C-alpha cells in the first residue's frame, strides 16, 4: 500500500445485508486519475474484478489525484 498510496494506513469496513457482503477499503493517499490507467495494466481488472464476477460479485474503484482511493468489493451471500 505504501508503494502506491504513500500512506501506511487504510480503513476497512465490512458490512452485509440479506443478500450481499461488502468490503470497503479507503486510504487518504495520493490517489490517481482513473482515466489515466492504461488498458495494459491488468492487475486490478484481472485479479480482483474478474474473480468477483466469477462468483456473481463486483468491484468498484474510486480515486482522484490528491483525494485518496476507495475500493468497494461485493459478493452475494
């Protein structure tokens, strides 16, 4: 995490409802421009998004320069 975000800490929140379990990871790091990530950068897409889709889940990524990053992961129960 320090390598990319520049911070040593992230907050993790796990919640659920009748149908879904959600994990939200947020850091207050340097953030980045989502549109600036090249299509050849497959780490998040292949290792996280694809695996969650395989089990009926999804992942959302929110970030902007100077504003940190939040990742929301959801899987069905």
